[in-house]
C-alpha cells in the first residue's frame, strides 16, 4: 500500500485510499477514456477528496503533492 504522507489540509485528519464508486467510474471513463476502477484519496472525517487516478500509487502521489486552495473566512 502506498504511503500517504500528508493529513487532510482542511481538518488535519489522516485520509485513506478509496476505490471509485459508480458515479466516479462514469466521470473517470469520460475524462480518462478508461473503464478501470479509479482510485482516490479521501479524508475520513470531512470528506475532502483528491483527484481520480488510474492507480493507488498515483492517487497517493496526487494527494501528497497537491496544491490546496487557501480558503479565507
């Protein structure tokens, strides 16, 4: 299993790698041209989600290297 080195940027909770559901499968097929099940990293507390990726490693890398938007109050 790939290592996710960064906590959620919004709530600080450790995330986990997920397999795509039906809706994300349809989006993945449309954008990536692949019928394989997509993977993504999602925070287990607030639900923040990284981009859909072809492999578990790619999903973890995308999360670890993400440039998150800073939200102002």
